[in-house]
C-alpha cells in the first residue's frame, strides 16, 4: 500500500495523473529536427499536424475524455450558467428596422430558433412581412452554419449571399430572386466579398486562395451566369477588399497590407470593367477613400502617422493636389469617418478611447464633439441618405446595452431610437467601471479597464479575470455582454489590459508591440497583473488570465515568464507556435503576417521570435490550471498548435494542475454560429473557471 501511495505521489509530481482514476494523456514523442540559422530545434509533436495519421484520432479521443473528466465537477455550475444565459436572451427578438429603397429591413429571432430570420416590409402602413432568408432552414442538416455576405440589389429584387457550412471560412455564393423565391447556386466558392452594380445584373466579388489571401476580383452576371477575372493581386502580402462610396456612385477596390494600401475605383452605374487607380501603393502609406458630391474624401497617414482627412477632385488625383480638411493629431488616431451634406463625422480616439467629432467638409474646422457619457464603443449605423439633417450611430459600454441613436446636426442633440434589451435582473447602479493607469517596466503608462460590483471591498483579494490581445493595431473597446453579469454578480472582477500592439493610443502604440518590439506586449500585461496583486485587489490564487488567437500568443508568453502569478490560464484558439507557422508559406495567412510578426527566415527576426515563442520556451515549472481550446476546421490557427503545446506543458509540469485541450470538432476560428451551442460552450468554460476559483454556485 505504501508503495502504491508513493507511486501515485511520484506520478502526481510528474503531472501524469489527475486523480486515482484519470491518467494525463501525453501523445507519443516523434522527434522532428529543424536546422535553421545555426539552431537545431527539436519538435516531438509535429506529427500531430497530420490529419491523416492513424494515431491522431486516438490522441484526440483521449483529450476529449480527459476534458470530460476534468469538467465533471463543474457540470452543475455550467448548467446553472447556461440557464442564466438563456434567460437573458430577449424573447422573440426583433432588430430595429432600417429603410433602403422602398423597404424596411430587419431580422428577428424566435425564442426556440438558433439562427436569425431576415425579413423586410414595404414602407407603407399595414404592410405584410416578407421573409427574405431564414437561416434556420439553410442550417438544417449541417453541424455548422454561418451566413457571411448579405447584399440586396439596388432595385430590391435580388439577394446575393454567401454561406459556410463547415467552419473553414470557404464561402459559397447564392443569388435569390425575392419575387419568385427561386435561389440559384452559382457554384462559386472561396468568396470574400460581393457588391452589386446599379444594373442589378453584375456583381463584383473577391475570392481568396488556399492561403486565405483575398487576391482575385471577378465580375459575375446574374443573367448569363458568366464570370470573368478582372484583377489579380500578385503581392502575397496584400489582400483585396470592396466597398461602396457614401453616395453609391463609386465602388472601391482596396489592396492592403499591414502598412500600405492601393485603391482603385469604378463607376457603379457604368458597364466598363476598367478600374482607375487613385494612388500608387507606397511602403508605410495607408489611405481609405470615400466619394460624395463630386469629391474624394481620403483618410491618409501621409502627413501624420495617425491620419488626416484630405479632399480632392476626380480630375486632380495626384497627392500634391490633396487638400487637408481634417488635420490629424498625435496619439489621437482617426479610425473612421462619415460624409454627410452637413459635414464630416469623424470617429477618433482621445486618450485611448473613442469619441465622435463633427467637422466642416468645406474648411479645416472642427465644429463640435459629441458628449461622451462613459468609455464606450461607437459605430456608424445605417446612414442611407447623406442629405439628411442627421446621422445614425450606435453606442455601447460595459454597463450600457447597445443603443441606436439619431443625432441632429442643427440642434446638436441625440434621440435614442432603440436600446437592446438588458439581461434579467439588470441593475447597473450595482456595478461600476474604473480606468487605472499602470506603469510598465520602461515607464510607459498602460490603460487598465475594470468592471466590478460596487459593494466589493477592493482592499482585499477577489477573483479577477484579466484579458488582453495587443496585436494588429486592434483596440479592445468596451462592449456590453449579458453573460458577463453572471460573473460580476458573483463577485468576479473583469479587467482588460490595453497593452502595446493594440491601437488605443495610435500608430506608435501599435508599432511598440509588434515585430522586434513584441515583448513589450508581454511586459505590459505582466505589469497589469503585478498592479492588481500589489493593490491587493487579487492574488495569484484568484487570478485568471485570458486571451484568444494572437491574444493566445500573449497569454502563452506570459505563462512562460510568470507561471506562478495566476491560478488559471484560458487560451482560446491560441497562436503559440510562431516559428513553425511563420516558416511555412503554404499555411493560410503566413505571408500576409510578415509585417506583423516578421519573417523568421531572416536571422534577426528568428532569434527574436525564438526568444518569446510560447511553444519553444516551455520549461520545467509548476504550472497553473490551463484550458486550451481549438477548432478542427480553424483555417487561421491550426488545431495542432494548442494540441502540441498541451503535450509539452504536461511533460514539463512539476505540479498536479490540469492542462486541458478542448477541441470543437465542428467549428472554425470564430466558434459556432448557433447561438445555443455558443452559449453552451461559454457556460462550460465559465463553469469550469468558477469551479477552479472555488465557487459552488
């Protein structure tokens, strides 16, 4: 008996058993050697990338069993959370309608339906509802379903839409006649975007290649069903995008890399397939145009890093003829703008967070700034008529549900048209949000956003979930989540670290956390962890860190640097093997990502990337609990990255913590499109988190 107990103790120390009846799975080691830049890297689990390997399914089955066993004790909590989540779903939801042409468009979702029903009504009294597209019907027979493009023709008769029924982001194009109800399967796949011309026959669409690079522009005729290739992008670091001008007279084709753009335009009302170049691509020059009232309005960083808005005539496209109409300001990036007859509505960032400004479009003058009641996320809503004396936008925050607002220029006043329903038992006065500024290792000040129950005593430790991203210049703006309140009401503090690599403070903030500055993202995040612990707001036994995709790389690097500072790690579809991924140009997105992470074929980049790569820097340590999630059909981050990482972490774990790998076998990078499956998955995850943190209900 003593020998058995001793053996179990040794196995526990080696991380090989979870309890007396559950063995920790570690896949077979098959060393694979990579020699590069005088380095020899040995990967024992590279074989897990081979979907055809007969041993892989056995490995995945053991992983599934291990997760099920580990989550067994949290099932009751997960069921309770799922019940709370479902109770917060708005009963028979119907979106606020918008007017386009002669119809009011909206979507609704009955209580028992997993997907939306897209509808419209003629813009007249007592008009009957017309169901345009019932996603629930389209999803029948599929384990996965997602509707992407949804484009109504200018005359309102036809709908072009694309769907993915696997999860691999390979979309198929369909055309539906809304008068007859007949749908044509075009047979065209790999669709990225589609846009109608004014003749209601021709559709421009972009296609992606096997690397998920959108590199082709095609023209399709609804009547003849013919398609012709119009443009092919030859640079593997550029991707194509389509959009209308404000007045819909122009269609823009944008080729963009991570630091450069090149735009062409064409008359939407014409028949020609010849596109006109607006301005040649130049390294470091990013610009985004609109067209209204005979003039181009161009957001460009050619004068200031964080963007200014220029105006020019179609007859004078040279950059020397671009005239500044909205001057930019350092660390206050312009992120979007809306052209109206009254003026320009400019979305910018001030001290890290969004606000809306109204500018003259005739001279460089800011007329006024819309009030900012709290740190919020702003988006332009449907603005069909630029001649209207108002514009429409949405606003949401962590404490305020999304509102659709009409702003009248003449009175500078807002009218709230619609507010998305808050959760049951929603009492915003019981919660508060804070913004703290945290000093990083090099003296930079990092915004740290908190939301918590107002009655919490912050002088004593509480459970904290700290999340971060810090890549691509994306900003972690606040959003309203009904499910978050299930955590908040239990006393969990939710924190967001606005680390470098994001775009909150402009281009310099982004550049300071990418390429050979990437480690700033990690030290910024650890500074926020240390701040929360030093303030006694939490401690390592109550701290959870969370990140997904590129945020998973952040979390993986932080785990290697500070494995003793957290109780649990949540890594959702984590990008944790940058060396092997970025050395494979045949993988989706690799070449497009060189300007974000660097090309490890270059020695300096390789050395730097190797120094922080989560997978390559796993060391012997007493690791916290770790939950890794992945999607079998994920085309952006391969399922094998998290799977390999889990094996290496377990092999090096000197403690008895669980390191779980949960594979969603019918999903891709973005998870499930089925709202009930998505809520169930979230409930499973958060139920496990609460259990690890010591909650019983």
